[in-house]
DNA sequence: CCTTGACACGAAAACGTTTTCGTTGTAATG
DNA sequence: CATTACAACGAAAACGTTTTCGTGTCAAGG
C-alpha cells in the first residue's frame, strides 16, 4: 500500500540499513549510493512512517497542550498563545496536540505519559497541583503557561502580574481615584495574588490605606464581570474606579454601569487586563494591561524544547514585561 | 524504563499474546486469566505504547487540523470550531493535531499523508484546490469546514450563507433601506458567492434593482473593514446600510463611521456576519448572522469519523441553518 | 608479505504492539 | 472407542523504522 524503505531497498538492490543510513545522513555510505538512494526516495515520494519512527526513536514529535475547557470563553487569549506556540513547534519539526477534556484528571495525564503520546506538555492555566506531581514522577518535560509556580523543578512562563497591577493602580491614582475596586480570582493562585500585591503596593506608595471592603472575589462563570460590577455599585460607598480581572470582565462591567445609567469614566472608571481585542472595540475603549501572548507562547515552546533535549536541565522560568495601555475608560481627558 | 506488555507477561508467566488479547477483549481467554491480567495491568499502571499500537494497527488516533495562519485574526471563529471538534474527537478516543504553517503547500500535505501522521484531516477555509487533489490521490479521509465545495467526493460542513445573506438583506430592506452596500471576498469562493446571490435575490424579491456600484471587493488585511467603509462613504451616492463580510469588519466599519461623525444606525446602518462576541460588545451592538460554529465543529468530526471508518462511503455534506440576530446597529427603534 | 586501518555495506536485533495460526487438553458426539 | 468440536493458550510473524555489530575489500604502512 504505502511506500516504505523496503521499496527503495528492493528497486536499488541495496539493503534497508544502508538506505536508512543514507536518508539519515550517516557517514558510512558512499556519495554515489547516497545520491542514488535520495534520488529514488524523491522519485517514489517516500516519507518515513511516523509511527515506526516514533517507536524506534522513542520520540513522537508531538507536544501536548493541556487546555482547561471551562476557560474556553476567553478563547482569544488561548488562540493567541497557541498561534505562537504552534509556530515555534512546527519550526522545530513538531506539532501541537490538543487535550481539552479530562485534563484535570491526574489519571488521564498519567495515561498520556505512560503511553508516550507526546514528548512534552504545555499546561495552560491548569490550577491542579496533582497534575504537576504526576508529570514530575513520570519524568515528562513540561512547562506551565500563564502563572508563576514557585516550586523547584517547575518551569513556567508568565506575565509580570505584579508590575501590571502596580502600573494600572498607579495610573488610576494619578487620575484622582482613591477608592479603587479590585477583583480577585482565588482559583488562579499566584496570578491573583501577584496582582493583589501590586495593587496594594501602589496604594501604599501613594499613602492610600487599603480597604478590604473594596475587594470582590470572582469565580469562573459567564457573567462574572457583570455581577462583580453590580456588587461594587451596590456598596454603601462604591469605588470610583474598578480594576477587573480581565478584559471580558471589564466589558461586562461596562454593561453593568451602562444599565445603571452611569457614565464611564466620568462616574466610574473601568480597567481590564490582558489587552485582547475585546478591550479595543467597546465604547469607551478599555484601559488594560497588555500581555505579549504570542511571544510568550513562542518562548514557552523554546524553553520546553531545551527541557526535552535534556530533562536533567535545571528548570527555567521567564516573567514577561507587560504594557499599560491607557484608553478612554479611565481617562478624563477624552480623545481618540 | 517504561512498562510494557512484557512486564505483565513475565510477572504472571503468561505469554504476551494472551496478555494482549485479554487487554483487547478477545474471546479466547478464560475469565480467570483475564482478571489476573487486568489486575496486574492496573497494579503496574500499564498503558499501551501509542507508537507501537499505531504502527501495528495502522491507525494513529490523531485528526489533523489544517489552519491557514493568515486568518488567525479571526481567532474567536477558529477557537469556537476547535472547541467543538476537539470535544467530539476526544469522545471517540482521538486527539486533534494542529498544522498551521506550510498548509498551503501541497508537498507538505502529501508528506503528512505518506507519513501516516493522522487518520483524517479537517480543512478550515483552505482555498487551495491543489490540497484537495492531493488528499484524494493519497486516499486520506478529509472534510472541508466553512465552505461549500461542489465537487464529487468532497465532504463539507458549511453555514447557509445564501439564506443568511437573504435574511439580513431582507431585514435591511424592511428597515427602509434601498441602497445597501455589499462586501465580497473573492478568495473565499462559494462563501462569498452564496452571500452575494442571497443579497441579490432579496433585492430582486423587493423589486430593488441591483446596483453594482454598491459592491466593494475586500481582501485579507488587518484594517479591511475600516477601508471598505471609507470606500462606501466616499461614494457620490453612499449606501444607507452596509452589509460587511464578518463581524470584525463591521466593528471596524463602525469606527470608520464614528470617525466621520456619522451616527449608527441613524445615518448609516451596519451589519456583520458570524455572530461572534465582537458583535455583542460594541456600541451600538451589531446586527449579525449567527453560525452554530461549535455544533458545526462537532458535526464535522462526526462526518469525518464515518469517512475514516469506511473511506468508500459516499461523501456527505451538511448546510447548517443560521440565525439573523437583529441589534441596534441596524434598527431605528432603539432599545436594549 | 603481513598487519592495520579506513571505508562501505549488510545482517539482524530491537522498539511494543496485534493478530494469525498452530497446538494442546478436554468435553461432547456418533 | 474414535471422531469432532471447542476452549485456552503460545509461538511467531508482522508493522516500518533505527542502530549496533560484523564482514569484506582495498590501500597504506611496516
């Protein structure tokens, strides 16, 4: 049916071992035969069977991507990462394999490892500590994307959440705000913690005392931004600015303010995080902290590959600088 | 290193063939030994090596996804499809593999086929007829997503572009518009053609003569919606409503109108297509034609699987109904 | 002339499965 | 009792590679 190394071998009267060596650039094959073999391979349009190669070499050429499906509503975020990651992976002759279900089950992860389905894994946002434990025991190279994991042996790529939150809070303060609402998402651990710390530090640096009443805990649900905003606005003394957890929440917060007849930013300022397109197409446009997601996706793959080549390498992590983008939703002098 | 069928075999003193049969549910193994084998497999946490299985069975358990990278700026569109497709694939024990570069090169496609990298392929939007030819010659099951391909043997899943365009145009007409701007995208072939035909039919049914001056050809570029809108507005007799090719173009068209100080929909109405989140978060919200992308993604996988199980099956295609969603960008009686 | 070495090549094992086929032992049938 | 049938198992081939190791040839060196 399909063309194998044997076909080349037979037509040329050369052993399969020599054919294989010629194709793989081994030194112990003469120039003449090498050329005849390559020529014949071209003629037959031969391409090595991937399964056979994987079995023999012990490498699959596949990188697994663990994506938590509940987060799919921030699809633009994920898409941007994947776009970068896929590019780098494919440049190195690898391909990305998607795992979207049962990702939180350590059993499934272990199956992937034991079955040698992939050479490495990138975990987007998975908050499951169990998963990390499994990967380490199974000796599977992996990298965590999006969150800081201060655990020996764990590599990660993350945005500078602290600095982003600090810059954004500071900006709000310079706009005259002293009552700044803040949203957390405890399930995201360090992501939430770092932003919280940056927020608090900016307040402290401006001699504004931190008010725990202005902190709202949010969960993963479709309308969480709308709900959070309403909680802020229902307060006895509402904040004059709200720092939401990500752009889509800010969009919904805008809606909530609008539904109450409040003007943004005149009566309440709203800011987001991530810098996705959503933040750019609302009216008013949303002030946000932009993450270099595509770049981070590329870089994550690079780090993962160094790990795959030598899993004894020490873990490496990179924190990426983020950029505060000031737009109308927090700025009183309107323009653009 | 890793645990194989041999380990089970040795510990139990049972041949590997019997172990394999027990694990695969063959009938010719007694209940007693089957249970001992399964128990031991559990104890050792054995999982069959995927490469070996693929090699032997001739199936990889992988479905390739061909994604044209230049289209990545409509990432939400792709993400929605993938989300549905991945779900169905994984339910059947398969995983999605991403191919984002060199997808337009027939050589690369042929390599994927000859190397038996995947069991089937889903092509999102690829306008390359060469690719289809290669897949047919290589006898690789595939399905085209998003566009109608009236070619014997080609399965596809597509939205009802004709009906969507008809409904949308009709809606604009009932709002009193007679000069309705239309955008095409020739590179997308039937997608563009069908919408064009639906648009023209709706005009004809309302006894409005078709005016070719109101048709603007667009290309794949970042600001194409903004440019197209400006071309409309620069006309001697501009349209009073514009039917853009997709939501993001409508968003940009909104910007263009805003930049010229035009109110939407009072001075010019704007509509989109696809029904992505972008259409929902602008002010005014954008009238659009919603595609059931997630469902279509799931269904595409189902059809592909029937093809994989028996590639002699006749090609099947499904045209999905779309839904006109009327919002403020085209409606004079403002509410919501 | 003998040894050494480099060079070019092939035989064969190995990777971990699945599956065909043959071989037992035992029970049922005539 | 002889035959048949069946149940339960194992040997071995096969999938398509890669890689180790051995072998033969030939030239250079002593």
